[in-house]
């Protein structure tokens, strides 16, 4: 493969990665800036081909090149902004690289080799390049939009019990239609592990035992009346469980922080959940939508 062909391919791919990065970070760059950044990144291939030197293929040199491309295209003024831009740049690069390899090895298996640290594939079809661009772009924008949608529905929540406070991130769950049946107070689903941080040991032990024996009988536990009167039973229906019963707990109140505003709510019941609500611990509670509309 000729070096001029590799140079052109790298300019095109670098431009695509930088352009998509600018869209994701919502930064309006110019054609000239993106092209110059792409050209600088592509020119790096020349010394890799000409000189068989480990320095040019080192992680440090590649990081410096990426940083230079980011500075040329975006001119970040703060370190935090620079790290954010660099992270998006690497994310886009990895997705396109992964898609290209996956498509190539699933439909073809022509000669490939390493030349001075550069992985070279002979006769990479144009149709696969187009497919890589289309599929890679779709995956990138789908993932970013999904994350943004999730984060948009997340709020900070502070639970208050006996002058003790614990904070967690809550997901606004439009599918949460649970109410305490007698008072018709909205129910928030909260992980038990979060409540443990502010509950007395005796109350924690009581709740744990009720869960283990799958019982709603509080008479066998010697708790003060001020704690017993906080417990609630919340009926619910789920797939495979028509007559479920959720153990509820009445806090003194909670604070919901959203868009620089804090909302204080006193009438609410916490439905205790004994497992994890989010696999990646992104949130620890499911917020009832009515609490935001009140």
C-alpha cells in the first residue's frame, strides 16, 4: 500500500472523527480548523513508515498527537474542557475502529500486517468504509442520546429521618404509579442499603428480618412506637405477582434538587427495595412523577 493512499485515508478518517466530536460536544468549529487537525494527525504516519523508531510508536507520542489535534480544532481554555474533548475524541475513534475491524473480519480475510507499529490491511473495500462510517455514526449518536436521556431524568434526592440525612440520585420513573392505599401518598422506591446509613440498628434488623421471613407482622418486634408508626404496607401488581406487598417507611421528609431549585416534600412513603435498582449504581431510587408536578 502506497504512503499517499494511507495519508489520504487518515485525513478523511481523522476529519470524520473530529467532526463528529465537535457535534457531540456542541462546539462549532470551521472546516479549516478540522482539516488542519486532520492533516497534522495524518502526517504523523510518515515518520512511522520512514523511521523504525519506538519513540514514534510510543503511547506518550500518540497522546501528544491527540492533544495537539484537539488544541488545533477546539482551542480549549480549561483543563477540564480539554479532558472532556479528548475523552469524546477517543470514544469516537474506538467505536469507528471497532466497527471497522468487526465488519472486515466478518466478511473478508485478506492480508494484514504490522509495519513499524501501524496495522495495515490490504484492499480494504470502499463499501466497508462507507458501512463503517454509517454504522459507527449510528452507534455513537444512539449511545450518546441514550445517556443524555437517562441523565435528563435523574435528580438529586435527600432523605430526612430523625435529623439524619442521606443523599442519592433518583430516576424519574413515569411508570411508578404506587400510592399508599389509605392516605394516597406517592411512594418512592428506595434501595435498602441507602436507608441503612440513617436508620438505627434495631430498625435495620427489623426490616431485614421481615424481608427474610417474607412477613408483614410487626408485633413480634420490640421497637419504639415512634418507629412502628412509620411502617406502611403498599400493595402492588407485577408480572407473575398479582397480589404483591411492598414494605414502606415514612420519612420526616425529603428534598429534591433539580435545575438549581430545591423542593421540600413531607408527605411521601419510601418503598424499600432489597436489591440494586441500577446495575452501574447510577441511581438508588425511583421517583414518583407526581412529586415533581405538585
